[in-house]
């Protein structure tokens, strides 16, 4: 059964690019384009990993991450923040809300896949 990844970004091009890349590497992909739908899809679908933009309509990525990481049912889902925010304080905030990794746009696709594979295999070992 392929691992499921939730891709959250308000830019359709980024969702499409990530979806193609992830599917071609054997992952199942679902997506959301705002923070509220990201939260509800994460809760409904329980993905194996979330790629989460920070600057989102309705609810920003920091809040989405924090709400999931501080909920017993979802805290073990790895979250990779993907953002154009490069300041040290933004990275620090990502760590404070529980993000497992922080990648800056434009990101290196190989680096992204490496991080996805690393976090999903770590999550698999913990679960079973």
C-alpha cells in the first residue's frame, strides 16, 4: 500500500509539481490549498506525511502544524514546512510549532524527496 502524502500550498503550480514528483516515486498524494481544508483533510485522511506551506489563506501553516502536533491523534505525522520565508525567526517558529523539517522555496527536488523518504521510513519504524 503506497504511503499517503498531503501537499498543502495555495499555489496550484506547486501542488501540481509536487504531486507529479511524489506520484512518480510511488506515493499517493492528496492536496489542499488553504489552512482550514489542510486541517480537515489531515484529520480525515491521516496521511503518512504532510508538505505544508506557511503563507496560506484562512489559517497559516504554523497554526495548522501546531494544531496537529499538539493533538494526540495526529502528533506523529511528520510535517515538512515548505516556504519562501527564509529568516532565522521563521525557521525557529517552525521548530516551535513542531515541524520535522523546514525547506525554503525554491527547493531542490532531490533534497525534498530525500527528506520525505527519511521521515516516512522513520515513521514506519515507529509504527510497526
